[in-house]
C-alpha cells in the first residue's frame, strides 16, 4: 500500500493548520491510502513524524505557510503548497504525490517550503515554488513566532498602567511594586519581539544556524532602533548568509562536516551579520536625530500639517526610526511642558491595531479565522497603545495596508491637534483617559481614524478575495 506523510501549518496556527490536516486525511481515506499528517499549530508540533515514518514514505505533502523543518525530507519527493490549497485542493495534492509530482529535496534545500503572498502560491515547472513565495513564507514564519510575544508582552505592559501612569517609577507617588513587576515582565516580552521575528525568518531559510544569526542580528536591530523593518532585514540577512556560507563550505573535506555545522557556520554567519547590522547603526542614529529635529520644527504648524506628518511617521515602520523619532520628539517636548504633541502621537499609534479589529468585524467574510482572532486581540492591544499587533496585517499586504494605516493615523492625529487635546501621559492608551484634557474628543479622533483605516483594510481585503475567487473559477 502507498504510504504518504504530510505536514501542515499556518502563520497563527489556530484553525487552518487542522483544517488542512482533516482535508488531507479525508482525501487519502477516500482513495484507500495511508497518510500521517503532522501539524504545526500555535501549541507546537502534534502527531510528529518519526525518522522511520519519513524513511518509509513514498512521498511527502507540505501544506504550510511556515517552516515545518524541511531538513528531515532530504532525498524524498515533496509536493509543496499553501495551507489554503491543502484545505481546498487536498485531492489534487494527493494525486500529484501519487503521480510523481513535486521535487526531490537536495542536501542544500533546508527550507524550501515556499508560499506565495495571499496564500495563492504557484509552482514552477520543477515543482518548486517561486522566490517571491519563499520570501513570503519566511516572513510569515517570523510573524507566527513573534505574535505570542507581542500579545503577552503588550497586554501585560498595558495592564501595569491600571495602577497609574507612573506606577512603575520608584520615584513617583503612584509607584506600586506589583505594577512595576508586571511592566518589567511585559517589557521583556516586547523587547524580544524583533529578535524572535528575525530569528525565525533566519531559521526558515537556513535552519538552526540561520536562527542564531537572525536572532543576534535582530538584537542589534532592536538596540539600534530599526524596529521591525530592521528585524526583517536582519532575519533575511542572517538566513541567506548561512545559506551561501554552506555552499562555500561544501568544498571542505568531509571530515570537517561536524566542525562546519557546530562552529564554522554559526560563528562566521553571526560575525558577518553582526558587522553589517552594526555598520547600519550609525546611519540610523543620524536618521533618528535628523527626523527628531525635523518633527520638532513643525510643532507650531497647522494641526492638519502636523497631524499628517505625525500620523505618517508613526504608522510607517512601527517602532523603527520614523516611529521612534516621532515618539522621542513628543517625549522631549512633554518634558518641557508641551502636552499637545504627545496626544497626537499616541492617537496615531493607537489607530492601526484598532483598525484591524474594525476591518475583521466589518468584513468578517473575507478574513480567515486566524486573521479574525488576531484582529479581535488587536482591539485590546490598541486600547493599551500597543501598535505592534498591526504588523502581521501590514506584512501580508504592505503596499495597500500600510498607506491605509498611515491615512487613519494622520486623521486621528490631525483631529487631536485640531481639538487641542492635552495629554500629560507618555503611554498607556485609553487607560490614561482620566488625565487627558478633552478626553472625549481624543477618543473620538482615534475612533474616526480607526474607522477610516478599517474600512480601507476591509475594502482591499474584499477586492483581493473576490479577485482570487474569480481566478479560481
């Protein structure tokens, strides 16, 4: 009897992973074929494939939008597809596996399971997926591992403000030990967001050595202020440095294989990645200082001009140099008694996550279950000023979703400035409402901006969905 094995996984790992598993199992049963499906969900690997099962399999089906460990399948014939195709086209994938489709994984193909943007991947003539699909899959692998850190760290950080805006500051009368402890824990979680993001992009490309290079590159990106964009760069840099080093080291004597894997690859890759990321630190520092001075020069401009500038910068890179420059400038002005600037910056930072929640609620039909769940969680994150929850939505369609966020952020900030809102708190989201002057107008400004962004996000998602549905006939 023919024996097939498979692995499924989606970026969030909640529903599609298991729907693809069920579809493949049902399709195999209908054909009287044995199949074992390994799932890579949010709680980890379940129904794991053993070395014996892999060795005895006639073919492998990978229906995943994340890394599922391709190293194990070297020498096996593999059919690759997105997790969505695993659900919709399970019969077709099994037929392809039975008829000798796909491609044989070679020694250098450590993570070639590639999925195209919008989960509509296409294979080329060799059975492999396109370079663009590979890049998207690596990015989604980073996001799927980063997301729990954002949610846990962000929510705990926001919760600490329930004791007061300055409850974690020992010098403040509001100081509370429990609040300080909660904020410290949340801060550690948020601080690991970019390194984890970069690490798992690197791992998706080049397994464990790529994870090491990506993580350290991500740490450098985080400390140098490049935010999640720097994390993306560090992850791809680390992963592909390892990949090309492995090709270069292939000519070394066989006796050095152990040394190559444990010493040469990680050390050389970390050094090269680290040097490049550190070389970027000085230009980024210069960019930050230049942007800070630029923004400060607009503090007396018209509310619309200032709000547009602040909104665009806060929503363009989510913790990177532009976002950080806007926030640092507002903090510096707050220290001088200017409570006007920070109100708009906070509004622009709260809009993106709230917008994703509005989009998934208003256009639920067009979002999958993982996206819907993330959008609902983002409502909570947005209420506590945690912008990073919007990153997975931006990453999936940056050319449309990022401008949509920027427009909403600009509207929220501009209205805040037009209403003359004053905010003495540097962070905290809606938890700081009691201390905000004209708080009702501030909340109204944010909601208007979020609705505009949310409607645009939903519209573009609907259009993509309809286009994809029409293409599939």
